[in-house]
């Protein structure tokens, strides 16, 4: 498994082709590659868009002795672009610049003759020219190409590259009419770092690709897409409302201790319902003993008390009232209420055997203040003096206005209040020091409550650091949150194993971006981890990652963070995306278990766009807001695709959610 985003230049070209699919039906499109490395990338685009391919000759002017560093570039027609910062910074004389330009000019003419084999340069006048390279560093060559192409008066210049620094993308974007940068790694070290295979392209390969391309070859690209869809269709396993056949599910799970089941949005009914049904069967037939969800520990533990017949809640709906902060519908919805009710019934049938009961637990850290309250409440029952110490320490958080973690984080990050890191650490240490004393009192239930209190204290400590980081170090705060979830899962597994005197088996419910392996997505270029990646590393061979996808439908989501729940229409998936390919398979729903679907694995192994809708959905900026590149077949062990899905139903319907419904009598003909 590679940690590079693209396997090779051909792979990168297929990714760019998906991003440029809107140009497929545009008349007078010409794709040009910058030799040599840009030509294999451009070839894939030309084949996918049914467009002619040519080359546009540009030569980098390398600094003498450090040729990899560009001090400028030249292009056909006598265009010279210089990087004055490099020239002045390294004290390069005008004579050296001129000598280098003349030498590279001769090489440019030689390549022109070699590649074109007597063919004239295309007429770019009035055409849409898609100019492609295999990546940009300083962008000198691309700037020269764009400036030279402008002299031919094209209707539009589209710059397309697989990888480039964000700053270079901005500079080049200001020159062209359209810019497509598939990825902007940060920090950007070199173009080749985005590739698994970055072998040098030869002159012969460039000639062969130019000879091979013609408009008639576009049928071949269409045939490839159809063949991949056919492969997927042939290996698809049936599902019913997202639920696989039991034999297929149990074969996929095998003896895994951890089964992580994702969702492509936080508001789709079928995703919630299917994983609830799968989880029931895993509990009943394979002995799974807990469900760990992408929710705050303290809020989920209220549900855990209910399903164990403890606490003051009489119904599942009451137990879910702890989820009262945005986005409440993630857990306060009809599917989760039904599942919590089922868990209670299952546990009631176990009678007094606490070890046979199944728990419901949270992995997340957002509930800073509620977690602190849980620590104090536990200590008030077992050690009032320790409770007083905890209240004094946690009072630090009360000095910040707003009453939530974000307000604390903003104030602490920008010096508007004292950070509470020391107090959070001290309280966790204090609780651990007295742990043995507390658990000697009431046996197994006391162990559970102590474990809950300790996890709450850990959540306070992690949340304090998370909120402090989130305003300045986004990747660091994301990874802190992910590591906290992984550590919570570890602790839960150990606690349950001690209770049951055998290894515990746990089902995890979280978003695809958490469940999937981030190492094979563009998130890796940003240095981001995922829960699925960490579980694979910590429990090799003992986990299964299952993702969900959909092509279109409706979803429960907000316009902005903190907004009301609305029922929104999900746009059809973008061309070139994994969802679009799965849609082309022509089935309403199915399971792909990649261990027994080798052709589907190969079809979904190259990087493709993949949609991720969280609690906010912005259709107008969907490509930028909700898509990332991923190797789906390596990101998950299996994927369940449901072509059209509907919004999950909140327990409290807002006006916006209800108005989003389309009644059965809706006039279709309008």
C-alpha cells in the first residue's frame, strides 16, 4: 500500500480527467502536454475527453550547477519568463541567463522536430486549450507556456496539474482562465513526492503517445468505463436496504475484533438503518459486546446507562436527550432511538449477568463541560473532598465566556484567558491515584462507573488541548481528536476484556472520513490521520473497515455550523467520482467485498473523487466543500453502495426539515 497520492503519471491523468469532465462535450478542445512528464498525464485526459493531444514546447532555465532550480523558462515563439527573485538572490549575471536561454532554445527546437515528426503546430485560435504538466514547483515553465499560448488568441486556457504548492496554484490561476490543481500538499517538498512511480519519461514514450491519440480512440475510453462498471456489476453482492446477506456479512467480518462501519454523510437514513441491522446480527451471532460511536463520551454514557437498566431515563428517547447540542440529529433520530430500545431489550433478556450485556459508548471529545460535570458527579458519590478539588480545578473553564469549548479555545489561543491544561492534567492524575480505593466498594458496577469517570477526565484533558489548537493548528487538532478516539477505543476494549475475561469485540459507527484509511486519501498530503488507519496499525488483521456511498437523494444537514436541521437534496455525484462509477453499475444497491472482488478492487484502486457530507451540506460549492481524492479499494475492506438515499428523520422535526419534504402529490409535470 503506497502513501503516495498517485501511482504514476497515468494514474494522475485519470484523476484530472474526472475533474475536467465538464469539457468533454465542449467543442474545439485541444489538450497539450508539457514535455516530457506532462504528456502521459495529458494523454489520459485527451482519451477521456475525446479530444486531440499535442505538445507545447517549454524549457526550464536551470541555475548553473543547480539545474533543478528554475531561474526562468522559454517557450515557442520566443517567449522568455524569468524568476527575478532567484536571479537576484543568487547573483546570476545577464550573460549567464542569455547563454542558458540560447542553449535551451536549441534543445527546444530539437524536441519540436523529434516529437512532431513533421506535423505542424495546431491552430489554437478560438480553441479551449487544456495545458497539462505532471506537477508544478515554482511554476516557471507553466507561466511561460500560458504567456506563449496567449499569443495564439485561444478562447480559453485551462491549466491542469496533479500536484502543486497552493501559492503556485494561486499565481498560475491568475494567469489562466481556469485552473485545476488536483492536490496541494503542505508542506510541498517536490513534485515526485506525490507519485509512487516518478520515472523519467523518454522521448520515445512521448512520440508513441502522440501517435496513439486520435478522436476514434475516445470509444476506447468509453469502453474502459463500461468495462469497469461491468466488472463491478459482476462482483456485486446483494443487499436489502443496505443490509448484506448474513453469509456475506459473516464472511467479511470473520474473526475480526473491530468492525468499523462508516457513513458518507451524518444525515442519511439508509446508512444508520443498515449499520444498526448489521450490528444487531454481529451482537446476536458473533458475540460483539459494545457499540462505540462518533459521539461525546458523557452523552453516550447516558444511553449506556439506559440500555443497562440503570439511570433515570424510562425510554430510549429520554436517554438520547443528552445530545442537545448541534448537531442533535446525528444521534437524536428515529433509527438510533429504535436501536437503543433494542439494546435495552437485548440486555434485559440477559438478566443479572452483566458480562453478557452490550454497551453503547462515545469516542469523541467535544463535550468539555459535560465531561467535567460527570467527573464531579462521580466523586460526589464516592469522595466528597475529591469532588471539591475537582470543582476547584474545573472552575478554570468557567472563567471563559460563552460556556462552550469553542469559546474557551478562542480565548486561550489568543491570550484572552488562562489556559486550563494544568488543571485538567492534575484532575486526571488525582482520579487515577485513588482508583483502587474507589473500585473496592461496590464490585463490577463501581468498576464501570470509575471507568466512566476516568474516561470523562481524559475527555476533558483532550478537549482542552483540542479547542486550544483548533484556531491555529488545524491538522494538529484533527489528529489530536483522532488519536483520542483511538485511545478511547483501546481503553474500552481493555476494560470490557477484563470484565468478560475474554477478548472484546466492538462495532464502531463513524463517518467514512474516520472509518476509512486516511493514508490512501488526499488527507495524507495534509498530514491527517484517521481512526481506521490507527486501528489497522494497532490491530493488524483484526479489524474490518466498511464504507457507505450514495449517488443522489436527500440528506439531513445544516447550511452552516450551528444552523437548524434541514432536508436537502443531494446532487448527483460528479463525473469521474467513485460514486458515479458505482452508479454506472446499474444496481439500486449492493456490497463490494474487495477481498473476494478482484476486478472491482482494480477499478476502485486508482484515486477517484469521493464525496463526504458531514453535518453541513453546501451544494453550490460541492466540489470544493465535499469531495476528496481517495483510493476507495484500499481505503475500505468493503463498500456498500445505495444509489438513492433519503434523509434521516430527527426526533424533533424543524420547520426547515419538514418543508424540505416533497409530498406524494407533488406535480411531477411542472
